[in-house]
C-alpha cells in the first residue's frame, strides 16, 4: 500500500469504520490516533491507537516497536495499561490496549495541582509500573501526564510503551535523551510528573534545562519543603546523581509527604505550691527525722570499728593452717570483649541499575574485588546493581547499630568510627561532592548516598528508606564481620 493510500485511510477514519477486527466507536483524543473501538472477535471495547504512517515508514522504528510491545504485553503490573494486541492491518500499524474508563493525569491537572498525598499516591503507582518495565530491560522514554491514565477508582495506569523515543528538549525529557537514555531517564521524567502534580505547572515551561532543578515549595507554598530535595535529586542533570530506580524516588517522595513538623511544646502548667506541714520536735529541739538519721549513722560507725578491729586481731589468733588461701582471696575480674567491627570500604559509584537476570540473587556472594580494581556488585536487598570504582577510603569502625528515624517508619544504621577514619572520610567526601558513593562490606553495597558536602565527625548514619530488618542486617554484618 502506498503512502498516499495510507494517508487517505487516515483521513477516512470516522465513527463506524471497520479496521480489521475492530469497529471504531468514538475518538478518545490525540486527533484520530486513539479510538474507542469494539473488538468484534473478543466482544469487548478497547483503546485502539493507530500509528502515523510517516512514523512506521522507518524500518528501525518498526523493529523497536515490535520488540518493546512484546515486552510490554508481558508485563505483570496492575499499574501498566494491559496490551491486548499489536501489529499492522493493511499496512497500518496499531496497538490495542485495555480501555481505561476515566481521564488522564494531564486532564486532571487542568483543574489545578493535587495535594501532596494524592500526588505521591500516583507517583508510587507509576513507579511500580516503571520498575516492572525496567526489570525487563524496557525503557518508556515518554513518561508524561498524558500517558498516565486514571480509572474510575483513581488508580493510575501507565500507557504509551513502545510508541516514541521521546523528544529531547520537552518539559519531561532528561538531558541525555538525545543520546538514547536509560532507566534513569524515566526517573527524571517521573520527577517532572511529580513536580507538575504538586504545582500544576511544568518544570521547565520554556523547554530549557536550567543549571538547577526547580523548587516546588517556591512555586506553591502548600508543598512541604522536603519535596525540594526529592525533585533536586530526581531531576539531577547527571544521571549518576539521580535515584537508582523509580521506586526509590517514590519512597523518598512518600517520606517527604509523611514528614510532620516538629511538635510544639505545650505551655507550662501552673503547679500549686503545697506548704509543708510543720515537723514535730523531739529532744534537743531535733525533729524525729534527724534523730533517726543520727541513730543509723551511729550504728554504722560502730559496725565499722568492730570489723576493723576483728581484721587486725584475727591473724594473731589463727594458726598458719587456718589462714585463707590466696586462691580464695584473689579478686575476681570480669572482662567483656568488645565486638569485632569489620572495616568498611567506600567506593565511587559509576552506575546504579535495576538488576536483570541473575545479576543479583540470594545466597553466597562472589569474593570482593581487590581495593584497586573496579567491580560490579549488588545491594544488601538484591534490588540494585552497582558499577563501582576502586576503593576511595576504608573506615575502621568501633560501633554499628540499627536506629529508628523519627517521624517516619524507616530505619538507619548508626556507625561510629575512630578519629583517623573520620579524618580520612571527611577528606575523601570533600572530593566527591555532587557524586554518589557506596559503602561496601564483603562485596555487598550497604548504602549508596549522594555526597552534597564533606562529611566530618566520628558518628555517621547510613539511611535510605531502610526497613528495620534491613538496618539490623547491615548492623549485624558489620559487627560480626560477615
């Protein structure tokens, strides 16, 4: 079929037109590209998207479309719009998905920004969809409010997989998208969606990438200030400095939304002054209380005198055989051995990825690489896969304990190091500002924070949305040396 015929077909699409097994019912938006259609074979309504012929004329796009739609159709997530079928009919490419009865996030935001709790609900659901896709090696490239569909219950569903490679320079596109992008490009776009959901405006209305990400609390005073740091990290210009996954961004957003202001101390209560009752006086004008204390003191002094005298006289009254043995009189000393605290290596992070295949799996880990050799390894929960540089500094710890973080449900690991380690760590982190480092023990990444300033002091908290079990596992690994 010629390109001219395809264009005629697109122009001829009207309600009631039959397109293969589908009968077009009504246009859903995006011109004539998305239709509510009836699948006459399976007897159900679907959302039918017809791809522009000028796009599918590119053989490379068609190959990628087929590959990505096959993966998208196999994704098992309640927050991904299910793909029923895709292919071409008479030379016109299409994809049929489940019909989500509701409206897009883009349409919802025309009514104004969302409250922070609702915005985070949506981001959490879309993050789960993205993590499911990234685990299969599928990058969305076009995470925007228009591709987030909300059903009648308010549940969010992510659609639009395989339909575009993204448009560099758009308000939702990561700076590196012109070079292809990866999972972290979707993290950037999701942070943009979070920003728009909180403020009602796109992050960069002028289609430019400024030196620093915007601060949502500046645009909307109702947005908790904690979201500023979430947006800053999620929209970092360098992908290395972003959250390692969409789920990590969502967890940080939830922590910012759940944070409560410091409690206000209640006003001091007026405590009535009770005048003490007068004491009854005894002899010499002393109270009964003073007399009792004096009597007890006299008895104590008398007992000390008798004991001392007995100790001086007994050696003269006892024979040599009666003397106590040295074994029985030797003092008993109790020694508590300090727990073994394993050294902790700090390595620069090259990339953090969602693990695929058997990159991360439970069980014994391979032996750690020598300090001078780059390595790849997983985190303690087998949820992230890291490419690490040589060891930058090694810390000697004297303590490691799991602690509860106030005002939220997460835990951290409190580390205590010796003064020499503290000095080395402060000097090293001063060279890593704006970069991500990993704390590694026995080839396992315990935490991988971004460094925003030199870290000094002999006490340090490792955090990052840890559960109590994870924090206790990390502390135990350090204390027990395994």
